C-alpha cells in the first residue's frame, strides 16, 4: 500500500514538473514573439507597403535625359493609394526613399543608380507644351489624397541607367535608420524587380495621366 502511494506521489510530481516546463516554454516563446521587430515598410509583388499607404510600381519607362547629355534613364509610372483614415499629401504617404540598383554589364557589381534625372528632360526645348504637361503630372505629388483613394502618376525624378541589358531592382531605404534597431524596412521583403525587356517595350503617353 505504501509503495502504491509513493508511486502515485512520484507520478503526480512528474506531471506537475512537466506542466511547469510547458508553461515556461510557452512563456519563452511568447516573449520571443513580443521581441520580434515590427517593420513599417515592406514590398510584396510589385507594391511597396507603408503605415499610411502603398506605391504600386506599374512600369518603368525609358527616356533620354536631354538635360544630361541624352543619358539613358528610366522614369517610374506608379499608383499611390492612401490607406490611412485621413487626407494626406501624396509626398507624405511614404517618408522614405525608393532606390534603384542594376548589375553592371559584366555582372561584377551591383550599381546604385543616380536618382537625379529630370523626367521633363524627355522633351527637347521646342516641346514646351509636353514639358509643362509632364511637370504638372509630377507636381500632383503635392496634392492631398483622400482616404481610400488612388492616384496614377509619375515619380518626379528618374534614374540614370548603367546599361541597357540588366534588370532593375527597386528597394526602400530609410535615411534616418543608423542601426538595426532603428530600421523601419523589412530587409527580407524589400525588392521589386523590373525586367529590362519590359522596360524597353514601354513608351510614355501623357494622356494616360
């Protein structure tokens, strides 16, 4: 009888210890989840997502920047969406930069492309009406977008190509993030690829905006 009681006591103690271990593991897992960083910005498919809106990259349009010695460049055709609950200036939907990279011709370097190209430089000096129109389109980023609404437009600056054969990779960059703890962009979900063969097939039609 005493052996039976002792065996039951040992069994009960074992169950209690197992329960404590399970509870401890669950608590540790919960703590790990709570410590996982929540990023404000990320990319999925052809769209960048942020806390206040999205930027869908519809296409990249090639152009020769007449203000920079006819340099081969691209401009981005995008759709902004305000996903917040208040009207917001389009330029404030994303307080972060879109950067472009491209492998050089021999594939040895991943080159960061200059983003100082003037998209109005698509036109020559005698095409004043077209130049004014494209500037008006780019200036739409100063407008307020109502909650839940979208705007199809062009980003006001373009990117200088390194070559006309390699694909373009777009990603988000937070200039204020100086350490991992400050990082607002999910590093594992931060790339949109635009095939060069698609770019060369695109043309600019100002009537689309």
